[in-house]
């Protein structure tokens, strides 16, 4: 009997047929650690599952990969379901994955922590980016479902607390695959056209899957981009979403968001009443002080006696005049004494005083004062001035020493 010789392709197809007919390899669930995880431009995911003793090649096509709610990472412990078969072209068997979930925790919890860490690293949760809420908003935009109980609770509280505010509802789906895009679009629309002075977005309570739209990155980035202050109001008190971290203010419930967004009219009325009372008391005290001052001024002499001011100024003028007279008299007396002293000193230095003591004043014909015998020669005419009159004489002989 002639033995059949197989081609490589035939062998690969035979092995594929055997594996495809093995029920245990259809819908199999495998536990392992992700390794060499790669995402190709086609959208297909290729990776390996490994344990301490072996490795298994895996592929997840784009359709199944699009259902992932978290980002698979190398080293992550996972559970993978799918079927084991052979790709005939390569002759290598691999696990074709239908689903992939983290081991020990749900995929939503992992996705939540991954997105939270990513946005936190980018500074999206930075308190410096938080904007204060307006104290007295005129318009309030609410992005939520029009059919849910949350909107009715918020409207009831807003009407009771602050009926002056106008409420604009932007109805969106808050659950399902289309919800994130609708919520993000409504937020951008409300912010761009300034629909409200403050925006409230959220929904009532539910499971993590129900609230997942508010854990979507698109919603988070839409909140972060808003110039209008945003209040996140998702679920109940224990529920925490990514939107809560990004929003300017987090409310524990939608009802709490309505309370945070507006002031309480009852408290405002009390505040206005108290302010009015304080103003009235302050004005009464001010008027009383002015009345007392008026009474005090009315008793002033300047008002009771019309000439009192003139008389007082006249007395001051007389006083100043006396002081000026005293100062002038003293100054004039000192000036007179100084004049007398200077006159006496000048008189003592006068040449006439010298002539009165028997001296004479000799002058040349030119009028020059003669101080030495060298200033004259024999025959010069000299004028001599005495205390009384004088005479002219002719020099007979000049001499240096008297008696020669």
C-alpha cells in the first residue's frame, strides 16, 4: 500500500480540523500573564499569555477588542476566553480571544483606575484649575436625562431655594454606548454659547455599569475644557466617578448639586432683614450724633453773639499792635545807642579834634598832605591849617631832626 505524502498546507489544515472539532478547545478560559502586548493599525491586538512554565500566543480581533473597557498592559494577570486553533499559513496554534478581563477585579474597576491615573498625571484634577461658583446665578444649565428622577429633584429644590434663577435643561442619555458622546457634546454646547452661569451634569444612582458614562474620558475632557463652572452630581454619596474629580465642585447627589448651585432665598431674606436693621441702627446713631453736635454748636458764643467774633479779632489785633510797638521801640532804642557810639568814635578820630589840641595840618601847593621833610624843598610854598584859620608860608630850610 502506497503511503500518502502530505503537503505542509494539508498538515496545517488537518491539525486545524482536529483542533476545531475538539469541544474542550472551544470556549476555553485561560489564566495567565500578559506579555508582548501590541496593537496594530488594523485594530487587532496580538499578545502572549504566559505562566512560569510556558507561553501561549493569542490574538484578539478588532471587533472583540473594541469591547474592552480597560487598557491591557504587560504583566497584568488576566482571564481570557476564546478558542484554540491553527493559522494554516504559519502552522502555529494560538488562542483566538473573544473576551479579556483582569483577574481578581472587574474590568471596569481597572479601567477606572487607569483613566484616573492618566488624567491625574496630566494635571486634569489640579485644584488650581477649579473655578469658583457664582454666588447668585441668573441661569443654570443642567445636562442630564429628561426622564430621570434626578431632574425632577433638582427642579423642585431650585424652585424652592432660588426661584429667580432660570433653569435650562439639555436632555441627554446618561447610560449606554451613546451616552458619553451626548454628554460631552451638551457640555461643550452649553459652555460655548454660555447657556448658564453654572452647569450641573449627572444622574441618579445605579451600578458601576449604569454610571460608566461619567467615567468616560470624553466627558472628563469636556468638563475640563469648560470655562463655565461645572458641578458633578452623579449617583449617591458613596459613588465616585472621574467626572467628580474633574468638575469644579462635586455634589454627593443631584439634590445636593441643586443646593450648592444657588443660595437659599430664606437665608437671603434673613440676611437682607438683618442688614436693613443694622443700617437703620447705624443711621439712627449717626443722626443722633449729628443732632448732639448741632446742639453743641448752637450754644457756641460765635452763634449767640454775632459781633463776638469781630470783638475777639479786634482784641487780638490790639495785642499784636502792642507787641509790634514794643518791638519797634526796643529796636529803635538799640539803633540810637549804636548811632551815638559810632558818632562818638567818629568824632574822636576827626582831624579837627587833633587841631584843637594845638597841632597843624601842612599841605603842598597841590593840596597833598605833607608827612615828611622829604616832601618839600627850600622855596616851596606850604599851606598850614590851624584850629582857627591858617596861613601860607615859604620853606626856608627842610630838616630831619628838630632844633637843627
